[in-house]
């Protein structure tokens, strides 16, 4: 039953579950393993742990399929030695993925698989989503293309902990993501070269979402308003987060937009790096208008994500409204997804919210990056 639900979900995404060829079935028979010519190979009460492992290795080494999904039911909860350990012991293929779907959920087995770097899924939807994304040819081509032009982590930035926005913008520079002119100042020196009107934001590694502490003031027209805005932010932060470390105040040039989007990245503990596109702004977390792919993504996949987010209809020719720069959105999605390529830095979460979409470009007016806490 669990395997059938995965097969159904794969079919919705254009991925076919294939039956083993006759020659393979005969090969298994010679080892005492009886299987049928069906896309789901059912070993329930029909094979030992050693036979299960042999079958897995045979499928992984043969060329009649592109990937293997091992599905375990209640045995993953009560008989891990039969359902999970053969996956761990089996000799893996460098070119063919082996993943697992456990139903019902079995926490110990899931953790055991993760410890041994085998992707394990709790729902048929997530399993099918991940597998279809991996098998997407354009995604594979992207990995080959990008391997020739690796990205690097800016030397002046820390490799652990939380980056403040001004630091995150340096990463956006490395990725080629456009952002407004900005400068970080302190209370004792308001000197800057940012054209008015501008935005002022609190800069603190202890404040991930500045609007929640009223740490943002917009529409600042002159130095007097700037000083007043900084005082308001300091007062608000001291009331809401009195222990927050304030490193300064970030100034940015004001920007206009047609719509606001969120572009996010996360190293998910179950499926690995993913990238998200959705309706942006302060209510982004409340919106279900999102699209998700495994990272890194190709431009083709990025275009699919844009089409799947309903808000983007407003900038794609809807009722003669001004059209936004779709190519620039695609570039931003593919760029932030490349955080998955970093070797010496572990990015847990990253976010551009909002991404201002304009007629000729896009602008990342905010940035958040959370790295692994320590070197352990």
C-alpha cells in the first residue's frame, strides 16, 4: 500500500515505475528470490535480510531503471534488521540513487538511515517530489555546468553562526544577486553617501526578523529624520529584546516594486538542500502561495517555480499590468540555490524577503543567512 501511494505520486509528476525485465526475474529465481514482472517488487514475508540486500545490490548495479525506492511498512518500526539494515549494508551505486520511504513513521529507523547518508522520507508526496526533481535532466546538466565555475565564500565573513544583513549582502554579491546601495553606521556618526529617501534597519545577530521588533523605519528624508528613526528603533528593541546586541544601523536606498517575493534556501534534515519561491513581505509565512524544488535548480526549473506562484501572474501580462523581469527572478532563484554547492561552509537557512520585482531588474532588499553553529 505504501509503495502504491509513491508510485501514484510519481505518475502525477511524469515519472514511471518500471517492472524488472524477464532476464532479471530469472536471475533472482536462481537465488531463491521469487518476484513478478510488476513495477512494485513485493518481498513481504518472501525474503530474508540477506536476500533483500542481494536484490537491492542487483537492481542498483543493473541498467533497467534509474533509481530505487525501498518502501518499508511496520517492519521499520519492529524489525529494523530486516527492513533498514540491508539498505545500509548494500553496496551503493555512484550513479543510481537509493532512497527509503517508511510508513508508518519509524523515528529510530529514519535516524539510522540519515546517519548512514540514505535519504529517508515520511510522506509519499515528499518522496516523489524529491525523486522527480533528481531525475530531471536539466538539473543534472546544471550540476555539470556549475562544477566548472564554483562559488566561494567571502574570506572576511564568519563560517559559523548567524550573519547580519550587511554580511548576507556580501554573499549575494558573490552569487550575483542585485541589492540596494547600503552602509552600516553607528549612533555617533551619521555620515553616509546613500541618497535620500532611505530605509534604516537595526543590525544585530540576535534579531533575525527585524519587523517583529519594529527595527525598520522607511521613508527617511533627511539627517534629522534619520536620527529620530534610529532613536525609535533603539527604544523599540530595548523593550522587546533588551539583551540583543546592536552592532549598528544599516542604511539602504529606497526602492520601488511591482510585487514582493520571497526566495528561500534550507538544508532540510530529511531531503537535503531545497529552494523556495513564494509571495513575499511580512506575511510570507502565512501564505501557501509557494513553490519548492531540490537545490541547486536549473533555469527551466526556476521558470516552473515562477509559473506555480499565483502572485507572479500580476507581472506576467495579467490585464495589461506592467510586466516584471522574469529572467531576473530566474537568475535569483538559481543563484541562491547554489548555496548547496558550498564545500567549506554549511548554510542551514538563507532568505531574501522581500525580493522587489521591477520592470527591468529585481532587488534583494533584505537578507538572512544562518550557518552551522560550530565546527563540530
